[in-house]
């Protein structure tokens, strides 16, 4: 299979030799026109009009009223958690199988993660595991949820749309409402994905997107916070600009703010990229179907979108029956400059998060050991 996949992948992506990367950004006429217009305006920084245009375009695409553009998806996560009231000493329930930015944003606020298991179908937070943990390990006191063993308040839940696949967001939202938890959705990888017919950003009090260089569209770097709430967006926007305010003729700062606002040049690139989103979604769906057909003949399965969801298939993922088979496949691909990788190291295995509270996580351990990430280029 190894030799056949190398031949297949190089032919599909029309890269007969040299490195075949996991991702590769594509730019064209639309991006160049937007960048030229931005340069001609002389507004290149975070006060440029292109930033507001990009916010409005993403809000329209996500069918939400408010969007705040940031320098990265991690910055958007940090702002979402701060604005929603996460406090130092709080606990946030999240998943152990995720990019480290989710946990880092929690830690920026002085809070700590609690890890509950994922579901195999979406690789996102498992609502059944979430509910079992809350039923067995927590208690409600004065309308707040507390972890019984540590005595700490659990204030938030942060599920991730892993590789663009939505978890059971409606069920998770229902559980969060039952226990008084604020739901923030890490949709960094999920632009274009929907759950129950709605963009994933519709769930929770706020959600975030990423426009890093490896995402389905890119600003070179950048993120977006999305919300239904005007006051939430206003506060997040304020904090993203160093909490800057103007009183009469004097500029002052009324809170601890952050230099998180997206520059206009990045926003201009994003506007050009956004015009290609539908085409890229179609290309990635076609790639997923092609990969499914290839690997099925060898008894391996590509991760498919969960029920009630439509995934953007941002990152194609194959599940091997044995860890040794996965490791041999990855090693063979890397030896031939085809960029296939194991999935993430679990967060509780990282030194900085080793002491966090962790429930039983068999599905997350399976994902760490059995999954391989495949070249997922838009063609």
C-alpha cells in the first residue's frame, strides 16, 4: 500500500517529485487586487478599512451579526474566554485531543483545563463523557458548578471542531445550560462546516475561527471571534485594541488590553481568499471521497463527517487498525518526502498540562495511536 499511495498522491496533486506538503496556501488574482487596493489606500495597520470589510464578510458568511478580527485564532480564543468571564482559578472542560492553542488560551486567563474524552466519529468532545463527568464529579452551589474534589469552580466548556468535523454541539450546548457552563466553540479549523444546517459558529456564546497559513482560507495569520451578542463583541473589540478609549481630546486606556487587532494587509488577503471558499470546500470534499475509495480497498477508513454535520474536510485523516501499521506508514511517507504525520500528542501528556484533572479518555488515546494525517491540499 505504501508505494501505491505515494504514486497515487503524487499523481493526484500533480507533484511528481520533491516535497508533498500537508497543506499549501494558494493565491491568485483576487488576493492581488485586494492587497493592491489596501496598499493604495495607505491604511495598512489595524485601523484600515479592510479589517472592517473582512469582519463584515465573515459575519455574513457565518450568518452572525458580530465579528472581531484578531491577529491569530489563539488571540481570538483568549479574548472569547476573557470576555465571557473566565477568571483565574476557574476550571474549563475541554478535550485532550486538540491543538495546544485551546489549552494555552485557558492558561493565559489563569485557569486550568479539565480533560474529558472525545467521540471517535467526530474526534470532538463527547457529550456522554461530559455528562458523566458532571454528574459524578461536580456539585451545584449557588447556581455555580464546582468540582467536588478540588473545590474549584467550573465555569466554561470549550469543545473543538477537530480537523473541521463538528461534534454534537446542540447536545453539548444543552448540557452546558443544565450545569450553568459558558460554551465557547473552538471552530478554528471549521470554516465552512455546519451542524444541523447552521454554521458551527452559531453554537455557544462565542466561537472562533483561524486564518493561519494552513487553514482552508488564510490571511497569512489571523483569527476571528464571532458572537450573537453586541455587548460581547464590543468588549472583545475594545480589549483587542489595548483597551484604548478617547475622552475629549485625550487618549486613555481603561483596562488591561491586548495588541490583538488584525492588520489591514492580512484582512485584504483574507477578503481575496474568502471569494474562493466555495471552490475550496468542493475540492476538499472531492479529495475526501477519493481518499475514502483508495484506503477502503486496503481495509483502512478515512474519517467521515458525523451525522447531522457537513464538514469542510480541512484535514484528511486515516485510521489504522494497529499503531504499528500507522507508524510504518508515516515513516515510509516521510522517507519519500510525502508529509504524513501522526495526530497530536494528547494534552495530558505534555509537561505543562500533566497535572490537569483528566477523566478516563480511551477514545483520545486511540486517536493519538491510530490516526495519520494526509496531504490535504486544495487543487
